[in-house]
C-alpha cells in the first residue's frame, strides 16, 4: 500500500490502477481489469512457498480471493492516497467498516465513548452486538470537557464523526486527538463526509473510517467501506480481525469504485460550488430558519471548517420555519431532488429528517421546526434553485 508522494492527488487518481503492459507485445488496456477470482493458482509448490514467505514478511501479496486481488490492492492504494494513510482495509459497506474498527480495537470489559452526533446506526451496533460481547458504550457531546466526565478506567476508544451526521456539527479533531493521546485512547472518526478534502490522520486521529458508498464511488450503484490507519500496531489488529471475520468485497465493486474515484476531485468541487450557491440562496428565503453547512460563513462550525478542511461538498441540512405538514409538502413538491437516504452520488437528494434521530442533541436546541436534509448533486445549479423556489412557492 502506498503513501502519498509530492504530486497532486488528482494526478495520482488518473494514473492509479492502470493495467500492466503485456511482456510479449508491450501493449495493455488502460484500466486494470476487474480481477474476479476465488482461487489463486501457483505454477508449482516453490512458487507458492515463495509467495508465502513474502507474505510472512508483511508484503501485501495475493494468495486467495477473499483477501483481495490486484483490483482490491489498487483501491486500497487510492484510499491510502486520499487519507495519507499507510494501510487501508476494505469492507462491504460503510457500516461494515465501522463495525470492523470497533471489533478490531475493543475487547470484553472495554468502554468506548461515542460522539452523540455520530451516524445513527452506530447505536444499533452497540445494542445488537457490542452489548452482547460486554463492551460498554457512552454517548456524549464531542468536546474534551464533556468526554472527560464520561471517562472510566476501562475507556479504550473515542469514536466521533466530523461534521456530525444530520446537523453537520464540526468537531475540533486536533483537540480531541490530543485529548485521546493524553488519556491513552484510540481515536477513530468517520470521515465519509470529508474524504478528499479533510484529513483526520494528519490532524492526529488514529483511525479513519469511510463509507465509499457516497462520494468515492459517486454513482449510487454500490456499497463500500474502508478503514485507514498509519500505526503498524493498529494495522496488525485490523488485519487479523479483517481476516478472521471474512471481510471481503467483490472485484467488480472494487473496479467500479476505482472508476468513480478518478473523478472524485471534479465531482466534489462541482458539488461544493453548487452547494454553496444553494445554501446562500436558501439563507435569503423567509421560510428558512437555519442552515447547517460548514462552508457557509454563518455556520457555527465555519471557523473549524476553514482551519481544517481544504474543500467542501454538497450536503446540508435546513431547518424550515414552517409546520411539519408544510415540510412534507415541500419535500414532496421537489422534482429534481429524489427522496432518499443516501448522498454523494451524481443526483440530488432530499430527506425529511426523523426528529427522533436528533434526540438527545444539544446542537439542535429546542426548536420544534422540521429539519430537511438536502444533497446537491451535479445537475445545473440554476435548475436546482428553480426547483427549490417552486417547492417553496407551493407551501407559501
Ligand atoms: C456518515 C456515514 N457513515 C457511514 C454510513 C454507512 O455507509 P453504508 O450505507 O455504506 O453502510 C453512512 C451512510 O449513510 C453515512 O452517512
């Protein structure tokens, strides 16, 4: 697995995962093919033994389909590049990547502190799995003073997400990483939102988890996750858990994800430019009470965003100054924003947020207004604004 070098990531993404030249003809297709196989064949036992010896020395070498082939290796190197990581471990979804991080670093009797703004299904992992294995979880605001109150002698890990799911609350990752170091905690963060322009590992975080399902693939047609680390010891724990649990993704999904990754920077910058335009336009609307979008100068986390991020994307939440019934009508009236849970694809999406998912959450306050999540995709921004305008007119 490679670490980033001096040339730009965009250049790396265009030249990664190229097919090697045929030794006889000197010709090659451009992209590395999807290397579908369960079994790896060896010319003879000496070849097998040679490979096994190299593997023992820690070389990433392919001996069986489950641990991935060259297509998987190429995708791992892309995750490493994007996250300036030494190691990347692939998982079949973002949620599977989160699970891998928890199961790799925690054991019976351990305690983990989870930021209350983290992706909701982490609570299901806790309820359905961690609790059965004697791992305790506490949820709290992700600020050092509050986390400190939740520390126990058994606390082993701090798990956060920045910005938080739903309200996009920016966290002070360097301060949290320093706190984690001082208290001997492994710190993990979900960096699905920031892949490509926010670098938790460079900010001092130990473990970065990404749902490649979103922007990395970018085409709303596969599920994918990855866990990245730089530390050799953490990598060894991930490696053995990944293998023991039989984590594996299809070569075709890896291939599609590589194809998506080549245009990640372009898609991100277009989506961010349109997102900011939409957010600024919405801010002027009398129907909008508050916009949660870190790249917007009025957002509560804007200064942290400016300090720690090199870009943005098209995801935002808006609190509407209207009734829940009107918010439903607003969502139903939109024609270019599909109603769906995901984001990061080419197409714009909208969702009426279930308020139960926000409770308890101090960042929200006591407002009774409804929350709508918008994902601004790659359609022309003027058409998206016109669509929002007609939906606002419908309920005004
Ligand atoms: C921030 C975040 N993390 C993780 C996930 C889980 O990804 P997946 O749907 O691939 O399991 C999601 C999905 O919405 C997400 O938004």
